[in-house]
C-alpha cells in the first residue's frame, strides 16, 4: 500500500480455438465443472484445474467473469480474466476502461477485445471500476482504492487463482483509454516494478495543470457517485503530486506508447449511436486530449525520455471507432504486447523507439485502415 492514510486499496472516455475432447475426457472434466480450451498448437491453456470459486464462465468465450474481493475497499470487483494459452506463462495485460465503466469492461463489449486477442498468449484482465474514479486511491474514501486493487490485490488473485507466476509482477503491461489512459500511465509511474509495458490512448497526464485539474475535478464531482474530487482533503496537494505522471515521468522506465487523434470525426467510420454527440462532444474531447498528449510529449522530450513514443491520428473523435482503429487496425496493441515480459522495473522485451522521442502521424483512409510516417 502506497499511502498510510487509509487501508490498502476512464470522460475522457475500448484471439484459442476449442479442440474436440474424447467422451471420457469430457466426462471427467464435467465433474470439475471446468471447461477446457486448447491453444492452436494443441497444448492446454493455463486455466487452473479447479476454477476459483469467485469465477464462472463468461458466456461462450474462453474467459471467466470473476468477483475479486478487495480487502482495501471491503467489496468485490468484477473482472473478466482470459487465461494465457500456455502453462507457467507470467505475462499479463491489464485493460483499463474509460470513465463510463460499467459492470463489464467495455474493452470487451465495445471493442471486441476477446475476439481480437484470442490467439495471443497472455493472461488478459479486464477490471470494472466505478465511473470517474481514475484508477486511483482516493483520500478519505475507503470504497475507492483502485490503485491498490490493480497494483497489489489483482496480481495476488492471479497468482493464487490462475497460477500466474508471481502474479505477473514485473511482467505485466497496462493499457487504457480516456481516463483509463491516465490510469495506465499513473500506475506505471507509481509501480514501475510491476509494469513492463504501457499503452495509453486519448488521455490527460498532468493533474497539476489548472486546466487538466479542472477536467479531473469537475467531471468527477458531476458524474461520479461520490460528489467530490479524488484529491479533496487535507493531503490533496501532496497526493496530486504523487499521482502526476508528468512530474514523475522519470519513473516510466519501461516502453510507453501514447496515442491521440485530431478530434475530426471519422465520418466514413462508425459514428456511434449518437452521431451528433460524436461531432459536438467527442470531437472537442479528443482535440483536447491531443493537446494534453502533446504537452506530455514536451515533458518527455525535456526529460530526455527516449523510451516514450507518441503517435497521432489525423482522424478520430473521442469514440470507440478511434480506439478500435488505433489498438487493433494500426497494430498498437500488438506493439504494446510485444514489449511485455522483461526483467521487471521497466525491462520490457519489445522494441524501443530509436533516438529522441518522436511522433508517428497516422493517416486514416475511408475504410479505417492507416499508414504511418515517422517524424522526429
């Protein structure tokens, strides 16, 4: 636990084929009531022989819906877990939702992440959190200790319940969008011993900035269940510095990939259920995020952080059309995953950007496909 003042604890808005089993095997497994899945090479996946009592099959997928108890918050937290395809695999990827999180993480429901990632050999976890809580431990709010949950309690659950070696500590990647982008970068800057790869989309990264602090506080007070901001309290000024990835940028010792789009809606793509809101709300939100991302890039350049890479899309509003394209069509999730699994404390195994921090400008065509040109 990082803070001694409480118990241990994003709007700005998201691939294993089953093998046939013999009748005898099916009968034996029915006693355990644990479905089995095989990787494409025929080896069994890493689902434990006895599924944790907190978990049940998640529909017809190879994932499980678990109610993971948080001692820090005194309640259960819904988490979708898709076990790795191989036993003894320590690699974990956490997917953090946007601020409008529901009981099922919208990386699953909005982006189809389980389908996109079905052939990838990692343990994938999709936690659900209360809306507008920013993956933080709130001062004076014991029921909001999501940093402790994600960085301490969830790894312990994966180690005990799914046999993930050491719970993935040092071999975990974290990605998030909108408020979850802040959460991902902040978690990594606070717990660099846990995370070895980061991917953040459409976020904001400096709660010490007056404009960005206003976004945090106003959105949280207006739209969370708690009618207050995450740093309201006598220790707020100290805690907001602890929770500031821009101030703590040198703690980001692992590969970090940060993306944002221009705010120009992709009219040829999925405009969502409310195209008017996509234009007049999603557009400005994303344009603001692009500005905040550029400010974070300036801080990275000033600090000489050559492990942080920035990519900007010429088209995209603050919507799942933008995030799906960035994550899966432009290959950014693949890059993020490839960097997971170094020696901890930022020792990611994948490629690092060469030379000084640069930008990749992604150009989206009418089909949503894109190419990139790298510029320093």
